[in-house]
């Protein structure tokens, strides 16, 4: 159950080392930490540090750690080992240890980490860690590694990549919500008179119009799930844009009177299509944890 994350970065070891070993640079790309500060030390002492992670509502979790050793070999490979702990009672992590490994290759660096930790809160803490926290912190590590890759390879700052990811997530989540809401509420739970009227206008018999609305609602619920399940895929967004355009054209032909209503297909369909387009644009060069390897192919 230890955590392993590996990524290939097209860059040099020195640049990667600086962005991972200098606290003010490290805290910019690593989602797991909000603040990292080195403590003063003598030449013969290990480097100790303090860290903090904001968890919302003005609260934060604090902890500390120290470097336990570094190794450089003739091939240029570097290893930085450390141990860490937290006396903060809000922290699930009691103490742990791990390392970062930098392996030069002809066209870049293979950068990887391995770490493990012990939890507090007894059996409850172990269950929460196994089911929720450990998968989450493993994902955060991998996502942060790709954020670091974008910084080194394409000079996309961590702040910019976070903004892109936020825009993408909000736009895509709203697209999914709109599909879900319009499938569930005005078609399945509370069949709306306007919805039924538009179905009649396209030639569906009055006897079957409610069943048609229910089928349309189920289809929209399925589309909402697809938008969420295939979170990184472009095609649900392109489908949404095409569907909004097609629906608008259909209303113009079969039910033009609805184009002048207070809440009308002109503004609604345009908004949904625009949100899908925004998500498509924000998706480019966005960090993703899936780019990282999560199982070791080297000796940990």
C-alpha cells in the first residue's frame, strides 16, 4: 500500500532538482503542500523543514520533516531521502518516510517518488486511509508531478496550470449538471408543458408525448453520466456542442414561437455550447495524473 509515482520529464536534472529541493519553488507545484520552510542548521546537521497544508475554512495541517541523506553517482543519478511527521491532531498522517529519485536519460529525466506512512486514530484511521486518503494523496502526487512537467517542458507556470484545470473542471461539471437537471426535472419528475408542446410540434402524437419526454429525459441522464465518466475525453463535449446546435435548429423549424420566450433556446443552447467549448480550450496542456506510472518498474 506504499505510494509510488513516476513520470518522464524532458529537461535536465539540475532544473528538476532546483524545482523540487528549493522550498519556495516546491510549494508552487505540489498540491500536497501550501507552505514549506527550511529551518536553520549547522553544516553537520540534516536539513529540517516545516510544512503546512490548507484544508479549507481557514484551517491547516502542520508538520515537519528532515532530509536523511542524498546520493549522487557517476551516471548523474540523484536520490534524496527524507522522513516526515505531524503532531497536529487533525492530521491523519503520524509519521512516514520516502525518497525522490532522479534518473538521467538521453532525452530527459525519469523522476519518481516512493513513500509510506503510519496513521493515527486507530482502526478508523486505517480504514479512512485505505478507502479515501491514500488514493487521494496518491492522485495528488501524480497530478502535481505532471504540473511540474508542464512547468519544465513548456514553461507553463503551476499557477496557470491550476487555473486551467479549475476552468476545465467547472465548465465540464456545469455541462454535466445541465444535462442531468434537464433530463430529470422538466422531463421525468415534473413534465413541463413547454417540453411537451415542442415534442408535439415535431410530430409526436399527444397520446405518446409523455412517454417520449420520459425517454428523452433518460437519454439526457445517460449523457450527463458519460460527460462525468469520460472526464478527459473530448467527444462528449463535441457531442454537446453539436446537440445544442441541432436542437436550436430544430426549435427554429418546428417551434419558432419559443425563440422569443423569457427563457429560450437561443440563450440556453448558446450558453451550454459555449461552456463545452471553454472546457475543450482549457483541456489543452492541463495536468493529469494519468500521465504518471503508479506501479514500480525499478527497485524501490
